[in-house]
C-alpha cells in the first residue's frame, strides 16, 4: 500500500507535456458555488464536441486527462478538466461523490450553451473521475451523449473507505494527501503507522497523524453503517434505468476496483433500455494501466509485470484509440464500434461475448479440515473435495495490539509470494493436495465459514493462493485482502454484535477472479483476523469504531467444519468451466515421507558420528 501511495503522490505533483493552450474559467452552480475549469480548445470559430473530466486531485495534476489534451485537440475535440467542488481552485465544501450529479449536470448545461460547443458532450475519467460519471448520467442532460467510467468505485461499505472494515491508511491518505481538499498537506507529523496503533479514539487519529482536523475523515467515522448518508451514492435499479447513453469501461484483473467496474456494467446492461450500447474491457491490468489497455498511464510504456506475474504481449490494447473510436461514434455520428459487450482476457487470450452476464459455470467446492491443527504453514490444514463425516474445529488467538501488518511488502495489493506471513500461529492455513490436471476458475469466489469467538465483535481476513512447485504461495484476487467485520454479518445497514462462543455462518466475497491452477500446483487458503494499517485493528470490545477508547481484548477465534447436514461447514466456493478437480494425495504423502526419511537419516548419521568421536 505504501508503494501505491508514493506512486499516487508522485504522479499528482508531476508535470507533463500537455498543451499549455488553455483558459481557466469559474462556472456557477445552481447554489452559487463556482467550479474552476480549464478549457483546451483550438483558437477557431468552429463548433466542436466536448470531452469533460471532473476530478478531485487537481485539474493540473498528472492524474487528470489534461495530459491527453493535444491528442483530443488534434482529433477535433474540446477538452475540459474541472476541479470537483471543494477541491483545487473550486469553491464549496467537498463531499464524497454526493455533489457530483448536480454539479456535473450544471457544468454540462453550461458547456452545452457555449458557442464553441456543438452540443455533444462525453465524459472521460477513471477511479473517482470515472465513478462520478455514473451519477451524472442518471440526471439525463440532453447534451451528455456517452460516458467512459473506468476502474470505478463500488457500493459504499464494500469499497473505500471501508472495504468491509474501515481502512485508516486509505482514509487518511486519500483525504489528507490525495484529494486536493482545502486543508490537506503532503507533510505529516506522524508517518509511522506503528505508532498509530496506540492512539485512541480512531476519529482523532487525523490530528495525531497529520496535525490537522480532517472533517471528511471524521464524517466517514460518523457513518459506520449503510445509513442515509451513504445511501445518497447507492445506485439503485431505477438509477441505472435512467442511463440511456452508451458506456465504455476498462478495468483489470489486478485492479482494486475490478469487482465494482464489473458490477456497474452488469447492472446497467440489466436495467438500461439500451442494452447493446454498453462495453466492458477486462485485461491483465492494474488500477493505473487498465484505462489505457495495459500501458502505464503516465509514461505510456507497457506494464510488463504486475507483482510476480509477467504480462503477455497479446494482452495490450490501444485503449486511447478505442476511446477515440467510441467518442467518434457517440459525439461525431461515425460508425459504431464492432465490439462485443465484453472483451475479457482469460487463459492467455481475449474472449468476447456476454461474459459476466450469464452464469453457465459449474459450482466447485473445497472443504476445510485438519487432523492436528491448521495453525501456520507448519500445521496440517487441508482443502479437499469431501466434507468430514464428523465435526471438528481449529482455533487461534488474535491480539489487536500485535496485528498482521499490511505494510511489510509494498506490492501486497498485487499477486506476490506471501509465504512470509504464514509462519505466524494466528494464521490458519489450509492446502490442497497436488493437482493432477489444470483447474480453471472464473467469476466470483466466496468463502463460507462457520465461526465463533469469545468476544462480541471481531474480524476475519482471508487470502487465496496458488502454491507453485517451488513452494511459493502467490496471492490471488484483485484486492489487498478480503475480510468481514462480524458486526456486519447480517448486512452493512446494521451493526449486530455476537454472543460470545456462539457459532455463526459468515460469507466473505473475494469477487471475480480468473486464474488457472496448473498441474503440480496446490490451492491454499489462509485465515487470520487483521491486516493493519490497510484495515483498522478490531479491538474486539464491540464499541463504536470511531469512538472506542477502551483497552483492546485478546480473542480466541474458532473455525468449525464438518457436515453441512448439521449446519457446520467451512468451504471455498469456486465458479469454473471444469466439471471436476483431480488431486494426487499420494504425491503429498510421498514428499512428506521423503522429508521424514531424510530427517531420520540425518539424525542417525549425526549420532553415529558423535559416538564414533566419543569412542
């Protein structure tokens, strides 16, 4: 996460070679607040279609699409980049996505009436400046002809600042550094997140870390469930049905916003009347390379590796030119692109069709169990195709004052070897036998657990891995981790504490994953209860997240498994085109026997040599 933060900040402040031929104007919104915009256009009297981006990171930052200004001018467009309300040079108070719909409508209305505008307006952006496009499109301004919402945020509580568990690292960094809000600063008092653990309550961590009160950070912690504040930015079926214009979205298998970009594509196709005008591209990309088709957003160079994964040459797409083709259709009445609804990179090749829109895959389950205990990689936790015929459990102690750290490796959000975590006793580790055949997964992966704890509230955090023949455990999925805070087990609209030592069923969604487990590899699942500072360390006392000042409580976390007929099982739920998995259990036993015999041989040899010297 630190790698991501430093990269983000570098590109916010970096200058570029975009056109300097722009004019800054201040446009009044319906409530009198003025938004600052930069207009890039040719000095001609002609009318042009307009491309608009509204961004909170600064309209002159390198994260804005101002870097593309020359490209769009050369192709007959006007480009406008605006500071979101309350950021950069714009007036007003910034709030997370809530003002974007009305401000976007008013800004489009102003553009629509300008003498240099031909009345056809499209939107460009990714991440936040992609997410706000969805809300603006629901307002149905006649001048807005299409949007390109790439790498977009999802439903509140499932995405930052919560991700199922509040993220102090994300919230402080985004509010205090990334977004160009009035009182942010690149200079902090306490950058060392280890010291943050000792500070309570969480709601005043902003002052301890940055030296300033961050109102938006505190607002997040005043709304720790899906209440009326967050409901303002929940897209409902009727909102999607209001979107009657084309959409084009890019994302990547290693993009933290993968699931939400797919979710919005599926929902707009489902509820919109223009079902054939929506397009999705999913490649082996990350958050900063998806919108360009695999090229570094800032340098234009191919992104050759992501984590431990080498990117194939056939995966790159001309993202900018595809976007131009899309805009030419929507804004210049040229030929509609001959694309499938979804273009998805799977099994080292591009596949086209109604992907993600039809569920024609098989359900494959792997069940968790152990004989002596699954604690750490040295335990005997196992993933197998069959349930136990008896119930059993594994347990570990979670200490909130000594959490698992998310900042050990700067690339933890990507597919890297995370074996270094698994020696801890507060990890339960379950590993399959060796695969005899290739096992391909595609779609949502869900982990269903039966758990109990001796406290009223706690967290469960999971990691899915592909164990290679050399023993490396490569983390899978698009997010740094996947987790649940048990108070949200019945939904994010309520906080329901547990009865200590009572069993509960929970489901942790890992969202869409596309991966091939190769012959000779193994499947591994690890379960723990913290990942700090990406996730706030749960104090286990059940107090309100932002206001808690009581001491933390150590907890005993128990995972139960056995027969589903008795209502007690823990398993992984995969989607796959494969109808079955084949494991070679004898291979694992063979390896274990080899190491056992090798160990005995070394012991006996040492004893012989010892006694030989002695006598």
